[in-house]
């Protein structure tokens, strides 16, 4: 986990690298959050190399996907959508979704 301290300026985009033929993930934690780790939101950075995919999945919680860099193609409950840098998408709980990075992408997934 990568601890983020209150009052410290960070660049989420710079906290993870795109590497050829890989999908990388990096969970984030928030130091000093009242309630400790149990109160921490589920924030995970992802970096997907060109043409990498994450197969169809579902989770019991909703999540927000925010693209930090590149372009991310998603299929959500059978509907195709394309997200570019700065765009986001909310995925409802128990909804099938999948990811593809045609030219590489970095994104933040936040469990809601």
C-alpha cells in the first residue's frame, strides 16, 4: 500500500507506470484517517499497457472509474463506452463490466 499524508500534494498519475505487456495495480492508503484502515476508502491505481484487457467481472460494491491518462474502453452491462483522460464512469454494484486499453491507460478505481 502507498500511504498518502494529509496536506501533501501528490500526482496520482505519477504514482504508477505503464509497462509493456502488463497490468499494474497499486492500492492507496490514507495516513492518519480517523478510524484507521477500516475507514479508508478502497482506492486503487491501475496502469494497463497497450492492448491489455481485464476480463468481465462484477463486485458487490459500486465503484467510480476515473481515467488519469490515455483511453479506456469499457463494456458495462453490455453497453460499450470510451473514457478519455479526465473522464469518469460510475459502475453500479453487481454489474458486469470489463476494461480494454487500446493505447495504454492509467486510471483510479474508487470503491463507493
